[in-house]
C-alpha cells in the first residue's frame, strides 16, 4: 500500500518537510486573500511545480479528475447564482489550493510523508503523547486494511451465495464483531512482545 | 495505564481505523435493499464513536487522517493527500474528529437507557456527531474554499442530508447490535460489565478501572482468569440487553 511510483525531477530533491510547510503556507495565504493577482500567481507556481514534479498520472489521475469535476461544478454554481467574476475567483482559489498539493504528492513517496507527519508529533512527547504508540497504531492500520477488505468481500460473497442482495447491516455487524475479536488477539500479541516495556525503557 | 488495557486500546484503534479505510473501498453497499449506493466511510466514523467510545473512536479517526495527510489512497475513490484536505471537502474530513468524539459522548449516555430506547439513542448520537458536528465544520470550510455565500453552500449541502441520515440510522442500528452481541457474549462467558464500568481481575487481584471502549471489557485479562465486574454488578448489562 505504501509503494508508489515517484519519478526523479527537480522537486524530488527538496526535503519533504519543506514542501509540506510551503503548501500549508500557500494554502493559508489563498484562504485569507481574495487578490486575483496573488491567486493567479500561486496557480502559475503550482502548475510549474506540478510539471517539474513529472507526475505519474496513473497515481494522480483519479484525484486530478475529482478536482476537475469539483472545479466545473463550483464554477457552474457561481455562474448561475452570481456572476463570471465570482466564478473566476472561486476557480482560481481552488486551483491555487490544489496544484501545489498535487505537486508535493507527485514528488514525494508516502513513506516520506508518513515520516513527516509522525515526526511532527515528536515534540508532543513532552506533553505525554506516546509517539511510538502512534507509530505502532499507524503500522497496524496499514497492515490490517487488506485483511478487512477481504473479510468484507467474504461476507458479501456469503450473502450472494445465499441468494441475498448485499445489504449494509448484515455485512457491517459481523465485520465489527470480527474487528473486536481480532483486536483481542492482537492486544495479546502486543503484550506478549512487551512492546510497552521496551518502548518506555529502550 | 495497565499494559493490557493500553495494548487493547492500540489494537482497537488500529482495527477501527483500518475498518474506516476498508469501508471506503466497498463501493456497492445498498441501504434497505434499495439501489441507493452509500459511501460507507462516514458510517465507519459514526461506528467508531458509537462502538469504541469518544476517546478511542476519535483516535481511530485521527489515525485515518494521518494516513490521508501522508497521501495514502485511504479515502473513498482512492483519494488522499494534502490536496484533499485543503479542498472543498476538507472541512467535512477534519470534522470527522470532533464528530467521532461527540458520537461517543452521546452514545455513552444512550447505552445507559433502557433497552428499547438504546437504538433511537444511538441513532441520535450518530446524528449529533456525524451530521450536526460534521456539517458545522464542513459547510463553512466549503464556503471559504469556494468563496461562496454561506447560505448558498448550506443549501447545496442539504443534498447530502438524506444519505447521511440513512447512514446515521444504519450506524445506530449496527452499534446497538454489536453492543447486544457483546453483552450476550460476556454473559455467556465471564460476565463482564458493559459500558466500560471497569472489571476486576480476581486472579491477578488487580482492578482495571480504565474503560475498554464501550465494549467494556470483552475478555480483558489473560485466558483462564476469572473476572467479575467492579462493584459486583455481574451480568447487569447482559441482562438488560435481553
């Protein structure tokens, strides 16, 4: 799940934390400003960055398509309810938010981004947040997604085999109960490996 | 906090975070047998709050948001990344966190109600968190990002209401069914108290006062340990469920 193709380009060499900080700063700037010059500038910068990132469109295709639909719908709503100027402003703002973020996604692997997010929580250790526990939880989540997807599919197949149409409750309730059962065995495994003893006294 | 309780918390949070992600990959769930497809991830958020409780439910959502920020395709339609968070739906996404918290808090009250009021109580919990709180964050965010009038945006958001109302009802019913099953299991096996009242591990002589979600304590201790609810209210919740 974490493997993703990222091509080498000028943006690839920029450290992931720096890219994230720039995207957040630009996002905040665009959220509070209504200057079209500024928004247009950020759109241009984002477009150049996205091209420079040499994106694998297969990876970004769905997201870029979703953004395109959101842009068209928003522009249409603004044209109907307000005027062309408002529609242009909305489209510029959304593009200014989306293009730099897409450029970061195209030039950074999920592992690097996960390191940034988990690294950002490290100062919270002083406030009592167990960052090693957070890292374990994230790792376990990634590990169990395919298993739960398989289980949901198995439950739906079982319904079909009985001639039933797939419905929400008959799939969700057993899935929840399996989750709770699995969490019991998983917690026993965590305790058996003395995870908390080792993480608190490395 | 006891090591066993901590491990149980980590496992439950991880599994429910994985469940929220997994529900996003199931495209064809149909409500009440009708041909109305539902995006089931909001359902997962409501379920996390209603089954795990406020702290663990919102922790599970926080883990999902960490994965979203790391650009993993964990949202429905294979979406993920900062681009989604800063987009029009970013407010609804970040709103999942307080939504799960509120669902858990209200559900905790709902589980103290007599049996026949539990399903409506849990549905109200899911509505309060999954609809009221989530929309309270999502709609203004949407208006700011698209630079639209707030009233107009709220009008557009009404289109999502029917689906979310159905999800809240389903989540309430599913959570009630899960709590009922857990109550029956604990009655059959060890007699643990529901609602996280804490259990007493007789063999170890140790009292676990930390609530283990709402499932209270589905077999918290080591296999073979005899456990009774703290306060000597054995099987009370299990009996209420019948």
